């Protein structure tokens, strides 16, 4: 029997395989646009978002204390006030104890600047090296090129305007710093008030969030799991980070005191604070201590020794103490941590650098619990 003739498909029909691909491409484009818009919004609203993020960290740090006081029949508002007062009192004691040393460091800044200028002039007056000769040749080439492309003299009757850059003055910098300190104090007060209200209305906030997250029971359950995971990981991270920073600060202060560096405990506090930032924080402290050591002892060997001691302490802490205490907390690969620090420092500056690790932890917890975002969580993990 002859094969039955099948009707030809219409020429204007679209293959079904292209429809899902087109839908996926549109979804990807919308996702990219949404992420870009969120990044721009976060950068534009950093003055509003940073206090909320800092208040959230303070909340997670103090929430176990308030919960324990509540189990002891202490009203939650009173427990939150006591916890916030504990933070304010501890910071006040440390600031008052180091105020004299900090002022001494500020008073020594002009003398340090004069030493640096004197050494710079001495280096300029020395015998020229090969590098100096290469630099002189480059400057001569630049002068010749500038002379060849010099602008024609202005027409007669037209005055040439010369723009001079403003001169940097230390007094202006100190005035700006004092204004910045007042603004920082206002931001700190705002953060503490936000943390206080989060501590008082913790249960109400979580209940409202779960009720409004979606109509299905599955979404509510995932939201509760995400909140519990974030709370447990952030609380343990803050506790371990506080412990390791105290260890680094005390060890650095004792080492610098034994070496004979001036104002060792100011630099100890700086080492403890910058220890929060992996990689970059210890490098900044080590570089600053190297300069301070060179200015005080006027010896390159002592400068390297002071800087090396600080690096040795942070290296021991980073390779042995922190991994032993962290365990399953913040299991993220080194590339993700490095990229996260760069991204958040670009987005929010120094506060972003300090908040990079907690923000990465929250991102990983959310991605691990949401099915469509699990590949991102796996990329962030080890």
C-alpha cells in the first residue's frame, strides 16, 4: 500500500523547542536587570542600609543574652536595655583607657611627618642610582614632548588663567575628622536604638515576616529555617570573631610592649578591630606598624621586625585558632571570601569591608535553603 500523504506543516508555525528557550532567555535578562538594580539601589542607599545591617549584627550578638534574661523572668525590654548598656559601657571603658595614648599618637603626627620629609629630602640629595637616572630621562622626554606640543601664546589683550590645586593642611584634616567623629557618634546611637527595638520586638518581627512571606505552608517553613540558620551561624560567628580579635589584640599589645614600641595598646586595639577583615586587615595593620617602627627606631630591620611580629600573630590565628573554632560555621571557599570583600568594599567602603563576611554568610544560608538558588550556595561553599 502506498504510504499515506501527511499534510505539510504550516510554514508560519514556531517549533515548540524555541518557546522554553525564549522564555529562559527573557527570565535571565530580567534576573540580570533586577540584580543590577538591587546593586545600584544598595550603593545609593548605603547611608540607610548600613545602620540596619550593623543593628542586625548587634541584635544577633545580644539576642542570646536577652533570651537568657527572659528565661530568668526579666522583662524583655529591661533585658534589652541591660544588654545595650553593657555594649556602651564596654566601649566607653576601652575608649577612656586608651584616650591618652590615642591623643599622644595624634600629637606625634606632625613630628612623624617632619621625619618623613627629612628622610625624603635626604634620599633626594644622595648619589643618583640607576632608577633615578631612568626617571630623569623620562622627565626629560616628557618636558621635550610638552615643549613640542605647547599651546600658542594667547592673543593680545587676552589674559591666561592659571588654576592652582588647593594645598592640603593638617588643620583642615583634623577639623574634618572631628566633624566625622560627631557624625560617627550619631550613627552609633542610631544603630544602638535600632538594635534595642529589634531585641524588644524580636518575636513580633519574626511572626509578621513569616505571616507575610507567602500563602503556602512550605514557604513559611523555609522562611523559619532560614531565620534559624542565620541566627545560629551569625551568633556563633560573632562570638568566635570577638574571641579571636581579643586574642590577637592582647598578643599584639604584649609583643609590641616587649619590643618597646610607643603606645602599644592603641595598635593592639587596631589589630583586634582590623582582624575582622580577612587578608586585608592584617596587611593594613602590618604596613602601619612597619612605618611607625621605622620612624621610632630609625632602622629598617626594626621596622621589618615590628611588622613581622604582627603578621606572625595574625597568621597563627588565621591558620590554627579560627579554623579550629569555626568548625561548620562560614564554610566558604577562599575565592568567594576574597571576591566578597572586594565587592562589599567597593559597594560600601570600609563598612562594607567589615561587613563582608556576615553578608556572605547570610547570602549562603538563603541560597542553600531556596531550590532555585542552591547552585550559588554551592559555589560559595568549600
